[in-house]
C-alpha cells in the first residue's frame, strides 16, 4: 500500500515506467529497470535509502551489502532477463515516485535550490519553444527531492519524436546562448561518474554527437528516452559468456531507447542491447563498431550481445571504430576470458 494506507490495485500494474522510483516499508528506494512485472515483483535496482530526514545515495556495492545484511528478500533472480536483479513485491511498496508527477510538482511550486531553479528554467524554455511538457519527467535525485549542489538534472521523455525535437532544441539553445555546452570541468565530472571502459577523449567524442546534454544555469542536464512502444518484454535467455566483436550497424533507430537496440550485420549475433546509459546512442546507422559484452541466446535461438549486464558495465563497451582511438578501448576494459 502507499503511504496513508491506500492499497495498490491491479489497475496500477501498467503504470510503472523505467526510471520511476518505488519506495518500500523499510525506506529503501529502488529505480525501476523494467516495466514488466515478474513473479508479482517490480524489477528494479536499489539506489537510495531514507536517512536522517532525507535520502542517502548508495553505490552498487553498498546496495548489495545492505540488502544482504538487512533485506535479502528483495534480491531476485529474473528468469526472463537471465540476470540477478532486485524485485519488490507490490505489498512491500509504500510509494511510487513518478517522474512525470515531479514535473507537475515543480511547475506548481517555488524552487528550493539552484537545481530546482535550473530544472524549472529548462521547462520554461521548452514550453516557449512549443515543447509539450506532459510527456516529460524528472528522474534521479531530483525526482526524490534529494538533489545537492553537485546533482544533475535528469530529464525523461516518453515520446521518440519529442526526444528528437529536444536534441535539436538543445543544439539551438547552446548556439544562441540560452544554454551552454559542457565545459572541460563538466566533461571530466561526467566521465568520472560513469567510470566507463573508454578513454576520456573517446568518451567525450561519442557523447558530443548525442546532443542530449547541456548546462542550464551552470547545472548539467541530460535527456533520456523511455519509449513505451519499445518496452515489450524480452524473451528469456541463456548467458554464453563475454565476447568481443566488430560489426556494422544496419539499424540504429532504437539507439536511444531504454534499453538501446542496435541491429548489426554479423554472422551470428544480430542485435546489441545496451542497458548502460553510458553507451546509449553510441553509434549511427552505417558505422562500424567494436563491442564487448555478454553474449546471450534467447528461447527462440536468436543471439544478442548485452552491454550493461550489471550497473557498472565493467569490461563491457560499445565504441565506433572511427573515434579517436580507432576502436581501441582504454586499459579499464578487460579482455574477454
């Protein structure tokens, strides 16, 4: 039930969206990673814990240690995703933090800090350019009201066409000075947070092409696409180990989806699925890429390559061969066994 005693009815089961947060009776806050429930659970990952009247952000290691120590019942092996995830039963949930509702709340309140002020400024700019605000949401720390001086503005849109419009608007706003491009310090900070397998110059080269980041009032914003039409349940899969391949992308239309999908020209593996936000939008149709990830075979015998089989995507990457390093990742990337 939700705070205040309201129960969760069946009518709410289709309302969970990737990047929403759900909070449990113990004050644990999980990010939804898949909108399709499994075994009566919402598939998610622990991100925050209520602490001292606010929220404490947890690293992956901290989250796993906390669950093992205090709430092992939320650890869940998803047969459909063939991966260990966190799963929250509906009866354990007390609040559903919806990204779209946070937009409405900010529009109807005075900003409490510079991050909220910058977020409202983004919405004001979007509205002035004819962007509808209803299909937008705020995720990350801003969704919980847990933002601090170093927080980013994580903007979610649920419409593919609108996402493309926002990309074009960010470029236009940077050009005319209403927003700023990321400076050297902002890029270094972004790279440090990601901890990806690419060298810094490769990381920045790929990111600049995506046109989904900017600075508003000195605060970094990042636009993410969560397209409901692309969130169909995946078939079950068996993991076959980490491999590295080179291939040509023949369809990158779903490259910014959640998960991102790249159709490739390869003798065996026909699709790359990207769950790590670091590598979403990484390649364009016609480009040759080098990919290292977890090879899977689904229950129909189709092979795919997963980049981001865990939160950090350690040793997994997707990079364009024409980038600064010519397809050579940094020493952070471990070779496949």
